[in-house]
């Protein structure tokens, strides 16, 4: 089936098509979900290469589960978010067990600092502040305010109640505001 | 005052979240090719049918209520066994009608034993 013809087909149907040997369906699923997975992983890991590895691993798990996928039970996007969140959490925990020297430096500084736009500074400051949050607050805030997922979907991704997610995001935002409070002028927020 | 401060805080954080959204990098071509290669490698060899979400309905509900397919199988085996008992080896009942005896010289059971007791019971 032509790739273009699959644009309007739902994820569940694409999973069935792929399971029956339609590679165009896999291509459609990959182009539909991979950009968000890479972005989600990069926000959590702050390492573009590692984020792509995580996205590839998550999609591989999707291909493997396709023959057993139950129609209408979970959304493919939610399932993938959950896999990425778990893979990133595992990697972040392993990182904490390694020395600081082995952690890649964040991509910034160097030649283009002067040309960096204000939004670059804001994003860097935000990520630095996010790194200071407890793990679950960071994931909840990232999914809610950057990936813009609704609370029920975040609850499903994180295996929590909606109320717990609301509490996590509220506390996360308060903590972010406290951390960023001292840098408002520098970031053009005053 | 507190409300105004809260709104200002939300606006500032929203600006930062927006900046983060705008900076998302698209996945590399290398990644997309690797993902599609994985998809080809992991493709199931056999065709699969649609798997609906957990089946529900009166029949499945009733079946689960009596213990599922295992209970149905056990019931069928019991029924067959009962039918077999009904048709096979009626001589086994001879044990209880007084006509059965074990090696004549040592021990014997016959109708006289039972009739004696009957006499005692009826004659008081």
C-alpha cells in the first residue's frame, strides 16, 4: 500500500497492516511517532545521540509487540511514551552510577554563543532547572508542559492516578519557578 | 497581589516551555533508516488476525462464572465415566446381595446369615 494512502489510517489499523507484512504501514507509524519520541527522550536525557538510541529501541519494541497488539486497549502513542520514559529513567539511573567525567557535555557554548538567540538561553535554563527536579516531577512536567499531553494520558504513561499527576506537575512548576527566580533578568523575563 | 504574581510566573514559564517546544530537533535520516530496517527484520513471518480488546459478552461471562473451559472439560469426563459405570460390570453388585463367598472352607457368606437376622428383627 502506498505510504501517502496511509496518512489517515489509525495506529491500530497500521499495526495490523504491519503484522500482515505491509512495510508501508511501519513507515507511516515510524514517521508519525519518532519525532515526538526523539524530542521526549532528548528532553529527559539531554543527549541527542542517546535520545535517538532510545527512540530506536522503543520503535523496535513496537514492531515486536505488533502481532500481539490488542485493538482498542492502549493508544500506540501512550504506549510509546511509557516505553521511552522507562528507558530514559533506566539510563539516567545508570548515569548516576558513573563518574561525572563519563557524562557528555551538553551541546552549547563554543563558537555560536554570541549568536545564540534568547530562546536558546531560556531553553538551556529550563533544562538546567528541570535537571534539578526529582525524577518523577521532571517527567510529569516535561510530558505536561512541553509534550503537551493531557493529564489522563500522563497518568497512564507513568502508572499514576490523575490526581497524583496534577500534584506532581503543580509541585514541579513551583520548584522550577523557585530555581529560575534568580535568572529572570538574564533570560529577558523582567 | 498573590494572584498577579502567580499569573506572571505562569506566563514566564510558558515562554520557556514554548522555547523548548520550538527547539525540538527532527530525527536524523540515519535513525529513520535504522528504524525501518528494524521493522523489516522484526516483521512477523505469519499473517495475524485482528485481536480485539478483551472479549466480553454473556457467553464468556457465564463460562467464566462456572470456572472456564477447564470446568467444562472436567464435567464432560465425569459424565462419560458415569455412563460407563451405568453400562459396564453389573456383576460387581453381587458383593452385596449375599450370594458371594470367599474360598468356601475359611469364610462363607450366604443368605442364611441375612435371613437369621431378619428373623430376629421380625420376631422380636
